[in-house]
C-alpha cells in the first residue's frame, strides 16, 4: 500500500521537477536574444459564496457561507524562441458553520515552449490542484464527491514536434497524471501515457494522420480494495480533405483496448466517425460530426451506439454565442467515481454580452445523460448566469448564480445544489 505522505511528496516533487526542468532548459538551451520581456502579474480576489447543499446530499442537505481569500502571482517570459508561464495561487477558505472544512486550496500551472531548431519544438506543461470542492470539472474529468475531504491532482505532459514539410509533422509525447484523495475509501491512482502521431500531406487538399497511445494505470486505496490496474493501447487513422482554406471534411477510425490485471472484464472499442468543419467568416464557424462505436467484451454483451459532435460559435459586435454537443462512449477510472465504460450524450450552450463598456452579462447551461452496460443511468443538468463589472482599471466585481442537479438510478447519488457567489478581484500587469 502506498502511503499518502509518499504520494503527496511525489506529486509535489513532480510539479517542482517539471518547473525545474523548464527553468534549466530556459537557462541553457541557447543564448537569449536581445528581444525579450518579462511579465509579472500579482492578483488578489476575495469571494463570498452561499451553498445550499455543501455535501451534495439527497435528503440531509446542509447549507453554509464560504469565504475565500485568494492571492496569486503570474510570471511570464517571452523571447525569440522561448515562452515560459508560471502561475501559483493559494486560496484560504473559511466556512461559517461547518468550520471543520476550513482549508487552503492550491492551484499551480506551468507552460514552457522552446524552439530547439528551425523545425523542432519542445513543449512542457503541468497543473497542480488541491481542493475540497466536491464537484471536480477539470479537463476530461467529471468527478463528484459526497464530502469535503481534500484531494490532490497533478497532470504533466511533454512533447517534441518535428515539422518536415508543408503540413507534415511528427510528434512524440508523454503524459503523467496523479490523483490522491484524503478520503481513505476512494481510489488513488497514477496513469502514464506515452504517445505519438504522424501527419503527412500528399498535397494541399489531401492529408492523413496516424496516432498511437499506450496507457498504464495503477490504483490503490488506504482502506478497502481498490479498482483493478490496467494497460491499454489506442491506435487511429484519419484522412482529411480540404475543399477550401475554410472548409474541410475528415474520415477516421480508432481502435482501443483495456487489459485489466484483476477480475474486471477486458474490452476493445472500435470507433469510426465522419467530421465536417466550415468557417463562414472570422466571427462565425461550425464543426460537426457523426459516427458509430462498438465495445467488444470478452464475456458480457457488447455495447454499441452512435456518436456525434457539434460546435457552433458566433461572435457579435458586443458578445458571443456558442452551442455544442458530444455523444458516444466515455470511461472514468482516475476520478472519485470509478464508473468504467459508459455511453453518454450531452449538450451545452453559452452566451455573453457587453451591455456597457465596463459591464458584461453571461449565461450558460448543459445537460448530460450517462448509461452503463448494467442499465444504470444518471442525468446531470447545470446552469449559470451572472454579471461582471470592471472599474478603476485594475479591479472587477462579479455576481454569479450556479445550479446543478443529478438524477441517478441509485437514489443515494442524487443531488440538487444552488450556489450564489460575489467576488471582488484586482490584478495589475508589470512588464519590462
């Protein structure tokens, strides 16, 4: 069993290691040209939030007022061949009633890019999060927790990209993700994902892209039995045809495998899709696609279904509008809820409008349906609206309302929550 102290140390060391690597490369990968500048942006925000269901309970709802004080510092460096961005921001959180949840959240990120040669570029990125918020909506994560126990997440990635022709490139990459939960009954995990891709253009109109990825995942739990470890492969081929500079269509196929060490049933996934995109103007673009997938299991009944994607974005004189949707298959292992393989269908919409030069209003909403092989379904609705007012050049005041609801076949996983947040922020850029 891996100790929580050891994993926290590894997460911290991993983040600091990526930061150190970027700094070393920044210092030693060639001479810095005369044209460069530094950006330093200190910031501070203070927020007051009312939450009417802080533990996402179906029946025993508890409300509270949550105060957060969040200083942060952004550092940036720009040179002829180098880009470096560092950000760190703790958040001191105080609960009015449930003060045993008082904590310090942490958020850090790094982005580094270096042009090693005329055709070769290296990129590094890393994000570190510590939080007790029960709804985790990071990239590719839809995790939900029924308590306020802290968790730690670190995602790091690196890649080398070599361009060997007009539209031709090879990319080698590696991803590493950690998740550690203070809740001893929830899985902790590590995933490693080396990957590669090749894009080759036959001419201006025709190109193909080959992709491959390998996944190694390990899980453990401080109390009880964790989910099975697994390895997986993913390979894909996509052909793209460009009708014009602004219009293209593509046809692709992906094959994925999941091989588990324990009793979890292994499976393969065949996934094909046809996609189309068109930019009507700089302010109006549409992309859409449809496909079909099949999960091939060793023993149980196979799952299959249709997939789709839609992205519509329109910028107007004082605002923007976007509508989107996704559907197909999904899997969740490195999350608070180990849901495994599921089918899903979702839709989103958002809009913002600059009423006055300092005043902006915004609103958005989403819906998602998930369905597992055993017939279990859960539906998730969310919506938000608010306004933001900028004043005295470096300050802003925002008021936001957020609503979330989950309707699950397992009633104990149902919840409904309303949140209202008032935030005062200030930041200033210094450049030299």
